[in-house]
């Protein structure tokens, strides 16, 4: 999980922002928050979680599916790029 260790600070910052969004949702539900604002916050939180998932999946593909200890072929690198693009598109 070298990619996790290498990106730990950035990943934790993302998680902390997501935690803040979740807390905002909780406060809106406890109070008299406006429905539209609550839905927008939920959508933004979902987008942030999807972004986190995409980042970790990309690292996983590049570090574990493509063996960094061996020289990947051009076809393998292209396939990895295509898979990352599909994952990112799916998570949007």
C-alpha cells in the first residue's frame, strides 16, 4: 500500500473535509435546514466520497495491478489508463 502511505496526508485531508460535510448534514437534519441546501450538501458529500474512492482505486491499479517492480508493456499501461478513466467516469 505504498500509494496510501505516499498520499496519506492528502487522503486524510480529503477525509476530514468529508467529515465536515457529514457534520453539516447532521446539523441540518437536527435543525430546520432548508431541503434544497441539504440535498446539495448530500450531493457534494457523495461527490467527495467518489473522488476519494477514485483516487485510491487509481493508486491500487497503478501499484498492484501493474507491478511497479517490472517494466509494464505499452498495452498494459494503456489498459491501466483506460480502466482508471472508466472508474473515474463511473464515480462522477
